[in-house]
C-alpha cells in the first residue's frame, strides 16, 4: 500500500463498516512502515510504539507541560497519552513529564 492510499483510507474510511478497524489499522501500519518503523514496533492497531515515537511524543508533552496545560481538554489529552504509553510500553513511562494537577485548581 502506498502512502497516498494509506492517508486516503485513514481520512475516508467508513467507520461503520464491519472491517473498518482492520482497514484503519492496516493504513496506520503502512504509514508507520513507510516512515521507517520496524514491524515489531507496530502495535495491532497500527500505531508506531517504537522508542523513537515515544521520545517524540514525550518531548511534545514536556514542552506543553512546561508552557502550562491551560484547559481541561489539554489535561485530558495529557492523561490519555500517558495511559496509552503505559499500556503499550510500560518500560518507557517512568520518565513521562510530570504535571502537577493540584496547581491547576
């Protein structure tokens, strides 16, 4: 599958179709492979869970935490991202950026 086709499938997949999750996972996997991800570092949903991907996501959240998570949606996104990485790569999350939620209140 070429990358243009994979992007098209992700953007226009009929999410109500019986095989939608498989189609979307296949498209994500194709994009991860095209980006140089090793097949062992792609989870069943097609996400890149490599050390490199973790470092990129972690650095982005570290910048956002440093700038201040300014709304509930950002705090929820921060929590969700940490939970996803904790499930998929528990070996990496020990250095996840700390956010003091009590300071937000």
